[in-house]
C-alpha cells in the first residue's frame, strides 16, 4: 500500500466512513450506519482541506484535491460492506445448522 492510499484510508477511518472489525482487524464500509451520508461529506471535506492547507498533502497530490477525492472514492467503492471474515463465519454457521436440520431426528 502506497502513501497516497494510506492517506485516503486514514481520512475514511477518521471520519468513520470506513470501520475496522474489532475481531478480525479488517476494513469495511458500513452503509447502514445512520450518519453515513454526513460522514461521507465530512471525509471529502477533510480531503479537500488537507490538500489546500497542508503542504505535505498538497505536494503528495500535486496541489490537486481531485486526485485525493478520486482516490477516496475508489477506496470506499472497493471496501466490502461488512467484515469479510465475519460474513464467512455467519455463512459457515448457517450451513452447518442447515445440515443438522436436514439430517433430522
């Protein structure tokens, strides 16, 4: 992962658009969170402000906030909507309980 990607992920985590699973330490996007639109707007606002106000970010993104907002969009679009490991465990438990139910008494 490059420095630009780290910055985008950091912004997404800071603004709670991305979350980290406390069990598996996997990143995911929680689309069902009630403040998701507000957090999304905050994330893009932070990205623009960083490029406009802070020299290290400005230099990293060639003084072009769109580079960072585009990367942020790509990062969020690529993130799963729940922890992949938790989801796999849920399906595994459902499959096993389904096999037990079909085996019958």
